[in-house]
C-alpha cells in the first residue's frame, strides 16, 4: 500500500484513454450546469451497493483542519490533517467535503487532480491528490484536501455510478 504524497508532475504524464475519460466525464461535467443534478446522498442504495461490490472506501471529513484565519469551513480553506495524509492507503479516497455535497465535493477534487496534473497511473491503480493552492496556505507545506489510490477501472465505474444516481 502506498503513501500518497505530492509527486513530481510530468508534462508528459501518460494517462492514455483515461485522460479522455476524465476530461469528458469529470472536468466537463463539473464545469457544466449538469453538476447541479448530481445526487449528494451518501445513503443512496446503488452507491452503498457499489461500494460493497467493488471493495472501495470513500472517507470524507475525517480529521480535517481549517486554514488559520479562515472565516468559514469550506473546500477552499479546509484540509486533511497530516496524520491522515501520511498513512498508507489502498482502494480508498479520503477527501474534504462540504455538508450535504459529498459527491459534488469528490468530483471537485478529482477534477482538480486531473486539471493540475496531480494524477498518475501506476499499473492498474490511480494515484491522485488535491491540495490547497499556496495562496490559501501561506506556507510551502502541501495542505492536502484529497488523496486517493484506487483501481483505474473502479474509479471509472464509481464516476459513472455517481452520475447515474
């Protein structure tokens, strides 16, 4: 099981057909009005069944911290505690989420990982992370908002599942 940490971003990152999938199914979807129709109920039966059948875990808002001097809790100023981001994970995505917008928050993080070249393929698995921009943190330390290590095919199926709920 790997520890997900910022990695050297490669301008020639080879994602293959997965890049096309992420562009169409996540980035364009997130940037469109269609995202407003995305369900956010983590208690949806089809979602729970998918999680059980595919052996993947989504963990959100476990041990989060707010950026110092931030006035409110939101995705742009909240990050995962270092104790969370330093653990080894497999078949799991850990992320910050706003209340009642769990799936929309997940799409936000996956979109950012893809758009900022913070995603790479490692065999059958996808390593990905999202972090706060340096302007939000005022430090050089990466403030991670999402880490993930899941099978590529499982991530594709998850995205399709969430969009169909």
